[in-house]
C-alpha cells in the first residue's frame, strides 16, 4: 500500500495559481492524466504534475534520451527533498522516486529507472 501512495491519489481538488500568475483558483487534479501528459510531451498540464497528492516541478526533460543501445523519453521532476525520474518507452511509463530524508539519492534512482527502461525495450515494451 505504501508504494501506491507515492504515485496515486484519486482525482482531488487543489488550489493553483491562475493564468494571470497572481490570483488563485480551484482545480480538479487527475494525476494519471498529468503523468501521461508529462511522459509523452515533457511538460506538465495546467495544474501541474501531482503524484501521490504531492506537487512536483518538471526541471529536466529529454524526449530522445539515449542510454546504452536504447532511446526513450525522459523527464525529471522535483519536490522538496525528493524527486521522480520518469521514463516512457513505446508502451510503458516507469517512475523511480527517491527521498533524501530516507537516505536515497537522485543518481541511484535514475540509474535504476534507466536500466529498467533498457530491460523493457529489450522485451519490446
């Protein structure tokens, strides 16, 4: 159950900054749709990228990341003292979370996600 808590929360309402950059508005956040948008375009939709009820900021993207013999879409998103590496192959999206508070590092999470993406691509996924 703890694992799902990192990546999933039912659609929920959040207060976000409006398009004018000053005022705020309420918005229903659909985390699954936001993850798909980020994984396929490299950009968060209006409302941002929320995973497990936590808002992340996309800070890096490469829609043609090369790793060993493979090419895939890659996005890194950060929150306070944690982050997520997101990789999209032709049919799968993989997320590798890390938390500095739990002694985890961004580099190890990224390496694990890239190696798993390589495995998926090798399985034609």
